[in-house]
C-alpha cells in the first residue's frame, strides 16, 4: 500500500480529527505541512505530527504559494473561508478533502465543483455519516429490498441542549453572517443522508423554524452578560461554568484553551464568547427547524432539527411498502409486514469520531486517491452540491414563511450566471 502525504489547512477540532488518521496509521499517511492562524494550535499540531518549522504557515495563502508538496490537501477552515484555498489547491493539482459545508454561497459551491472537474482532481466533501457502519448498514438493508420501496422517512437530529449552547449560541457557528445558516452548517449531513437513502432526486421543499429561545427577550431578571458574574447562574441550565468545569463537558473547553486546568478554563470564561450568557450573545441561527421534502416518484421525508434535547443523537424511521426500519444510536430494528418478524442489528461501538465516520472518510478518500483514474467518490462535490442546494432551498423557504420551493426552478436560477462565467 502506497503511503500518501497531506497538507492541512485549518488545525482546529475538525482538522485535528481528520489528521488523526496519520497518527493512528503512520504507515499510510504523513501530514507534511500545516497552515493555521492560531500560533498555539499551529505549534501543537506541528509538534504532534513532527512537522518542521519551515513547513508551518500562518495562512493558507502562504502555504499554497509553495510548489505542491503533497498528494492531498485537507481543508478545514471556517465555512466562509473554504472557497479560496479549495480553488487554489485544485489548481495546484492537490486532491482535496473539504470539511462541510462546501460554502454558504451556492455560486461558490458550483465553482468548486467545476474546478475539480476541470483540473481532474478529487474534491470530496466530509459528509461523514455515509462512511459509518450505522448509516451504511441502513443503506444496505434498503438496497436488499428488505422493507420494499420507501414511502416516507422521518429523521430527527437531536442536537442536545449543551451542544447547541456551545457551538450555535456561544461558538463559531452562532451567526449565519459569519458562518452558515443552521440548516447548512449542522444539517447538510441530514440533507445528504436523506438524498442518499432515497436515491432519487428531491423535487420540492418547504421549511419552518426560528430562534425561539436564545435571545435577549428570554433573559431572566437580574441576569448579566457573563455567567461568572450572573446572579441567576446557579439556576440556569445553560450555565457556562456548569458545562466547562464539569467532568462530563470539560473536554469541550479545548475550543477556547489548550490547557484544561481550572484556572485556564475560568480565564476563558472571563475573556471569550464561551463565557457569555446564552440570552445575550450575538447569535442569530435557528434553535429548531423542520424541513418537508418530496422526492421524484412521490416519496416524502420529514426532517426535524431541535436543540432542546437531552441526548445528542440522530433517530430515523423509514416506512417501506413491505416493512419498517427504525434506527437510533447503535441499534437498527426491522419489522416485516408479512411475517411480523422483528430483526435487531447491533452496531459495535466505534473508536473514531462521528460513529467511525471521521476515520472512515479519510480511509476511503485515500483509497480513491491511490486508484484515481477519473470518476467520482461517495461524497464528491458533484454529489454534495445537490444536497447543499436542498439546504439552500430549505432556508429560502423558511425565510419566506414556509413557501414551497421547486428544486428545478431553484437550481436553474443559479445556472445562467455560472454558465456565462464558464465560457
């Protein structure tokens, strides 16, 4: 098996998760350079991966000024910083593994798809659910015809009360003007997996949702801007000290301090957004949203994302003409309408993040790079653009009072400008 090399652009949590593959399988992958604006993160990543100082860069622009130095570019910058490094890396003939979402701009998504095709390079989007044993087993059951033809799917994404407060109220993805709408940033996974399981085009979409709770109108009396100085903090379920100083959630403090001592965490709560009141932050993304989808042939799907759940999990129910499938956590249950037989499939606990998807997508991508002779991967840009467009359409529907969006019309309105620019 040929050993491959990679450069990493963006050494945050997601970049570190994918690059972890090189530490676990050093005979398969070596990360030879890193671009990261945060000097502490950059130095720690370089130390972990034995990257010399001359291969450590403050920005993607500096790294990509150099001649191509690896087979792969792993790009995990913030959402609105995906387009520039991806386009340049493809021009330099890197195969690119890009964190989702591709971009909050439909035009940029389409441009990246075209660039990959023009350069003859792989552009794979990190829709990691497809690479997990849980979701790939569900796909296999459907393909085997064990529940007949799909009539309807219900998919719930239970974000978790603590996770929505951490990432989408206080964290990097709390404001769509700086990152992406919630349906794209968090739930493009779900639009992707619904499209994959249905295996037919989505034809129309409608959506409802809002920022119902996490705003100043719901701030308790006597509450203050920061949890550490708040009179009502001991009675607040979203208390930052309760989160980050507890054994259960302490690890999440790595997003604002690399050294998880009590003093460092308290300092972070005093100085960073992670110590702000959840009712007095600059967040604007929804805290709950539903999407209705109709697919070619008449099958339907209902997706619900909600931040007000105890568990962080996805639950799915697929209703077919011959049976029903229910899936949650590590268990898939099948019900046969003819025999009334109930079959349970237990999925072993996975060691890598996202139910094994983080390592699964890197392994799959590397195999595609080794054998590349054209063609598309499981979550290539050409595939992911379609599910991104569903998310864009859902957000347009939500902002217009739940208006039904015809996908063909929605996608066509982006095509003329793109076609002109390609000439």
